[in-house]
């Protein structure tokens, strides 16, 4: 038998499935790298925010002054403790010029004594030292009041010239010839020399650090020789009211000497304070952290000569001579905020920012890695392609293969719509194309069936002698269907 007529394909072509866009592995790798870099940048930014170093300028006097040595110790302490603060020490000719530099806003920190002119923007972080005013008379001579010293020759024992002006002010001695009687004692002069008849001083007013006075054995040595008498300043409370920077102090018995005991009983006098001050514009967090570091490391900040060995918290009273910085006051009053209280707003803002950034990167990730949905209208091309091949199907087998392809496309479209790999865009076009091709297949099937029936009838009428091999093939194909 001849097989020249159209026959069914031995293997049907695989059903055409919807196209999908494969993930670009290089883009995914790039996204992962960018995500890691973003995470590292976020961690680094957070760490920088918390631990970012801040340099504070500390204005002081000469390099060998007490305040300069204290500033150097504070700078070393902060550096050794890996603090975020760094101290830049700036020396001046004297402490008065350092205060002037602070007043010009050219320094963040300074040390001042309360008899100095206090800058308006100064706020106290800590009390470093107390100075005592000691009224000493020669031998057993008692000095009943400061008023009797106005016209007498008085030596001032102190470390700087500013103490001379302070003594003249508390003695109420105006500028003029009488003021010259109040003189600075020569450097290194002892009480024995000052009270010697050749010196001619009626009294000595010594302004000394409290921490140094209790260590100084020279008072005990001179007292054993009967060289001086320590007098009370009965006007202490009046002077404290008149001069806000002055405080009334009480010297306890045996402060200067235990044998003999000097004073032999508690004694009233006046004093001054050395204050570590900061600019009022310094942030409360900076001032509070700096104050905490100073209070918790008092023993490490004291000088060998005794200065700053008894550091005290700043006075938080509203009537203090120099009011406490708000950050230091919060720490002293235990009103400092916890980490969550301090950074909660910042954390919320950071979380919101990270949420936005995360959403952006998630969108980018989804755009890069997801299977891009195919429009339903794009499947119409495959359907129409099947429609064009219908007229070339000369057997029911070939037509069934086309029917299978069409059903596979429909099944894939339904699954894709469910999974999101196919969008509804152009769905009406897809339905129209599907129905059109489905009807075309039905019409072609009816045609092939009619054609097969007519061929079978022709064979029966013609008989065996007129059998045509081509018709036999068609009949067999129809029967197989």
C-alpha cells in the first residue's frame, strides 16, 4: 500500500508553555553584595554616631600652673579610657587670660577661682579645690578684726597677683598710698622672715589650697617656735554676703598642726572655690558624660601637690555663684536619661529610615529575582500560531495534537494566573483567540470526518477493482480515529 498521503506525525511536538524570564544570577549576586555593604554602612554609621570623638578646647594658664597640670591629667585619662572626648590644652600667660579666651568662646573648658570675673556663659561641671584665707599674726598677737589692718603693712602669701587684689578688696583698701602697704610676699619667704622685725609686717594673709594646707608641715614647725597666731575672721558671714564668690568656712581644730594643735578649736574664716566650668552651649549629654568621668575618677585626677584631690560635685542650687551646667546637674540629681530614653527618638527615626530603605531594596530584589509575569495577550500569539497550522492538518491525529497544544496553553494560562506568573493584561484577547481556534479545530474535525465518510462510500461503490491506494490510506486513517 502506498503511504504518500498525509499521515500523523510519529511524535507530537511538546505543548508550548508560557515564557518566563529567568533570574539573572549576576544581578542577584550584586544585590547580595549591596545588601551586605548597606548593612556594614548602617552598623558603622551607628557606631560612629555613638562613639564619634569630640574635641574640647581647655584654656589654661602657664604650663606649670595647677589648672594646666589638671587639664593634662584629664586629657590623659580620657585618652586611656578610650573616651569619645579629646582634650586640646591651650596655654596662656596666666589664668586671667585663659578666662578671657573662654569668654570669647574660643575654649570649651576653663578653671576659674570664684574671686575672678566670671563669664556670663560659664556653667560649673565640678568643684576642684577650696582655698582658705588664713589670717596670721606674729607671735602671740591677736588680730580682732580686719578693719585694724587697713593702715598696717600686710604681706599676702599666694601663688598669683590676683590674690593681692582680692585681699585689698576684703580689707576695703582703695587704690592709693595705703594700698601699697598690702604687698605680695617674696616668693619662697617663710613666716619667720615675714614676721621678723626687719620685714615690718603686722600680719600675713595666706591664701592656700585646703588640700595643700593640711599637708604643709611648715606651719607646725613655725608654731613650735611660737612664730605666729592663727586668727578667726569674725566678719566671714558678712563678707560672704558682700562678695558672692566668697564662702564662709570653718577650720576644724588641728587642721594646720596637731602638735601644737592649730587651731586649738573650730575657727571661722573665709574661702574661695576653684571651679571647672564649661560653655553653656555645651550639650547636656556631653557635659553630663564629662562630669561623670571626672566624679568617677577623682583619685586619678588629683595632683601631687594636693590640688584637685577632693573634687566635689557642682552646686545645683539656683542661687549658686556659678550655676551648674544642666548636664552635670542631671547627673548629680540622678536625672540622666537611660540609653533608651536618650536615643529612643533617634532609634524610631532610624527604624523608619531602615524600613524605607528595606522596602526599596526589597522592591529592587523582587524586580531582579522574581519571575516576570507574562501578559495574557502574549499567549494569543501561540494560539494564533496553532490556528494557522489547522488547515495543514490532514488527519484527525494531527488535529488532536493541535488540540492538545491548545489545551496545554489554556492550562498553563490558568496556572499562571493563579501563581502570578501571568497577568490579566489582555485576558479578553486571549479568550477570544482561544475560542476562535477551538472552533476552528472543531470545524476542521467535522470536515475531516465528512471527507473520511465520503471516501469510504466511494470505495464501497467502486468495488475492489477500482480501489485506489490513496483512498485506502484515508479510510484507514479515519477508522483509526
